[in-house]
């Protein structure tokens, strides 16, 4: 199939292509439309970096109480801010049953990876951008969460973003808002569409909202920022993600291989993502 043909595929077409099935779990969407997803990435059998959690009331999110968690192996460290996927929350980044980033961080540090902190925060299901209601999870990250991290002794003059699925889109969307402090961006299976008609319900308010924030046509906002993109070829977002990578002036790190839209794939690529971001933060 041609690249132009891929761009015309509807969401329904992507989900049923190849005779695969779709499952939606409470912890997040697990889309599959090919059977060759590859092996699940194992969680490192190590003691994770200690995680501290708390919450705050967000004005940017119209009074929502936002939980947060931070894993840090020291003080005054640069920070990787994690943006979760749809139907996830801040706990998903560190849950043993999900991404277990505290363990991947500990394993990386033991293998000479530069030291960083990892912080996650609740963004709801708003796709990390300002909505018609006035709720703005992206502004919450920039204007509320980063100052909270600075108060806790982290170096927020050096920030990276890591996101999967909805959070992958959010990480790309927030690049301009972090100009001057953003040192790297990593996305796994970013939720990208070419057309509003193909989006999942609730992702955007309407076609105008989609048009304002879509990454396509605004690829220049990513220029000059170290970027890693990983997406499985068995992921319904693969065609659009592949198109975005092809449209960029500088090809990002990462790549495409076996994998679906699931935590097994994200665990497989997250060690490379963390090492890429840690190096970018230490450059």
C-alpha cells in the first residue's frame, strides 16, 4: 500500500486490518491489529529508585486534584517529565504491573547511564492541551508541576519529556511551551492522526480544536530538539507516526519494528528511551 493510501485509512480500518482484534482495558488502550508483536520487554529484576508521591489542586485543570510521583537518585538532577496515556494516571509510570520506570532507572544507573530524576503527573484524558472547558493539562505541567519539582530540589532548567500514546502526542505538542529548558523528547507509540474524522471520541473538542494542535503542518516546532520516536509496525498509529518521521528535516533516533500498542512493547523500548534522554540532559 502506498504512503498516500495509508494516510486515507480510517481508525476503524486500522483496527481491523489483518484480521486483528482490539481490546480496551481500564489501565489504557491495548490496540492490536497484527499478530507479530514481538516479545514483551521484561522489567529489570532490581530494586527500583525510591519513589515519592503527593498531590496538588491544579488551577490550570479547573480545580482537579492531580497526583504525582517522583523517582530521584539524588538532588539537583535534571528531570524527565512523563506524560501518561489515555485512561492512565501518574501511577502508571512506576507501577510494577505497568512501566516500572523506577526499576528501569535503577538498571540504567547501574550501567553507567547519566543520573536523572523521573516525574509523572495526572493529566486526565484531555490529550494534554487546552480544551473548550478551559482545562489545560499542558499548562498544568509547565506552570504548576515544574515549579513543584523545583521546590523539591530538582533542576528544572534541564527538562526532558517522555510520553506514550496520548502522552506521546502531548510531549510533541508541548515542545514550544518549554523553549529554553527542554533538552530532549522521547515518544512511544504517539497517538497521531492525519484527520479529525479518524480520531477517537473525546480526544479533541471538534475539528477546529484538532486543527489548532495537530503536529502535522507544524513539524518545524520540533526542529533543534533531540528527539527519539519508537513505534511498533503492528500499532494502529504506525502509519501516521511513520509519516511524521518522514516529514521531519532531521530523522529522529529510535525506529520501527515488531510491536503493538501495548505495555509489553513500551517496556521493550523504554531502556533506550531513558538512556537517550539522560544523555540529552547531560550534554
